[in-house]
C-alpha cells in the first residue's frame, strides 16, 4: 500500500508506521475504509481489526475456534452492507461483522459447502441497493445471495434465465467486476 496525504501533498510507502498509529502492530494484507470512515485491517493468520475513528480504539476480530471468533482462513475481499462489514474468504464463506456491536452479525457457508470447501479462489463481492450480495471471480463466475429470502442464484446463466432472457451457450461465467449506477442498473464485466 501507498498512502497519499492531501494536506502535505506527500506519499507514504511505509504502511507499518501509519497503522502503528492506530494500534496495529502488524502490516495489513487488506485495508478497507467503511462508509463511517472507520478502518478495517485484515492481517493474514491473525484476523480482522476494526479501528473506530469516533472512539479512537482498535478492536480485534481474531481467528479461532471459540464462539464469537472469526473462522480461520484467508480473506480475499472486504466490503460493506447495511448490516455491517462483509468479509469474503477464499472458500466463498461470507462473514458480516458489526464494529459498533463488536460481534459477528451473520455467516453464510453456502459456497464452501457446495464447492467442497476448495480454497483456491480469490473472491470479490458487491452488495447492490437491494442488499443482494454478489460473490464473483474470473474463474467460477458469479453467485448472488438474496439474504432477505436466504436464497442463492448460482450462475450468471441462471440469473439471465430468471429475467426471461434465453441462455447463451457461449456465455463465459467468469466475472471480473460488478457495479451499480445511479439508475439501479447493475453492470457486470
């Protein structure tokens, strides 16, 4: 990571010195800034850490087997939903955290259960305006989790079919990016 400070017009390449100011001793593998301006750090082998800008505290969500701890694994994406910060593991496991409540809000293991727990993917996620969680990668395609109904759409072809569009035999299910514009149209690359 390289950080840019617009006040000083300088770039900082030593991320350790920056995160140390927030109480984090390890170099993070992932950094996410949520809609409240709070910081989320993922440190491989240790867990996730939430820094509250309002309270000036660092709270650990550590990996472990005990109740309330994060399931051990590799996190490939951090994003946000209305319920909290969403972690996506390389198995497809979804874990939603609340920094303010300092707890796991929910977990969903549909993807690791259906693909046999393979740990070889770099999953990304996108949460649309209806709070559907789109989990995707360039190899295995996209799966959409409708949390309100606790249901999954398991492929882009299935989604296209639900919209009444005939399937295309040459559809490549690999997805590299998803976004939603101001009109609510979801763009899939």
